[in-house]
C-alpha cells in the first residue's frame, strides 16, 4: 500500500508533484510510435477475427440445417 501524501502541501510542492511525468515535450520516439502502430493494428484486426470466431460456427450450423432439410425433402419425394 502506498503512503498517503500529506494534505498540507504548499503550492510549489504540489506543482513539482504534478509536473513529474514522461513526455512533457509531446514528441514521440521511434519506439513509442512503433508501439502505438502495433497496438492500432492489433485493435484493427481484433474486430474481424472476433466476427469470424463468432460467425463461422453460426454460418456452419445454418448450412447444416439447410442441407438437412434439402436432403429430407429429396428423400420424402422419392
């Protein structure tokens, strides 16, 4: 558990605490850019893969039912 900060911080101390962060200039390194690109590609591919994983069994089940009905229809006519 992290220790709690005292509430009685003076203004200078509070500014020092808030201002401590990475990337203050807003510039990105090549590694950060590649990491962002990889994350974006992953998110972009996640949606179609999820559709395939969910939709393929449903499509195959529907095709099975349609083929079974067609087979039974042919069998009943003969």
